[in-house]
């Protein structure tokens, strides 16, 4: 389960980064903002998994 969550976090980060860059290149602010939000969501999901891993190992 944790591996799935970590993979999902990486996917969200990558997808968000692409949307952010493409939106910026096209001048599409809504796409750029959506990409930033998705990337942040992936960052938060990844941080949550790191915290869970820290508590599991103890």
C-alpha cells in the first residue's frame, strides 16, 4: 500500500510540474495554477508517507 501511495505522489508531482511549465509557456494562468496545486498535493502526499515510514520503523 505504501508503495502505491509513494508512486501516486511522484505521479502527481510530475504531472503538476508539467502542467505548471506548459501553462507558463502558453500564458495559461489557470493551467499553471492547477499544476502548482497538483504538484503541492503530491508533495504533501509524499511527506505523509515519509512520516508514516518514520513511525513504522520504530
